[in-house]
C-alpha cells in the first residue's frame, strides 16, 4: 500500500500529538498509544480507509513522520490513495506550524 514520509524539525512528542489532533478533528477512530504505530480508520476526501502513522525520533528536536494507507474500505484509484495520504501529511504539517506560531506569540 502507498505511503509517505517527511523529516520534521520538531520533537517526536509534538508530532504524535499533532497526529492525534488531526485524527480527532476529522472524526477518525483509533486506539490512543504513545508508542508504536497509530492506526486510524478515517474518512479522507470522502472515502473511508485505515491508515497507519508512525513517528521516529531522530534527535530530541527532529523526527520523521511516516503515513501509510493500510486498507481501503471503498474503491480508490492509485491517484486517490496518494492524494489522501498527501492530504493527511499536509494536515499534520499545518497543525504543527499553527502550534509553533502560537507558542512563539505566547513567548513575546
């Protein structure tokens, strides 16, 4: 199944919480754990599928986010699969950016 990975300049913990926040915002179903893959059943772009999110710590301030499509519940083209994963990646990255901007404003 298709997947993406992205190197991020933020701690693993921040990325994990961002993933949970995005799953919650999108009404996804998951079991909350702080270690191992986060598996979630979600409706992305109008189609329900199961995704896996994994966050690997590189250093205390950098991490790698992996997003994979595990199982489709509805028929998806290869393009729709890639688009759904990219949408999730962009959503997590945008959320992390919002949190970082908010933190900077509070510091000043």
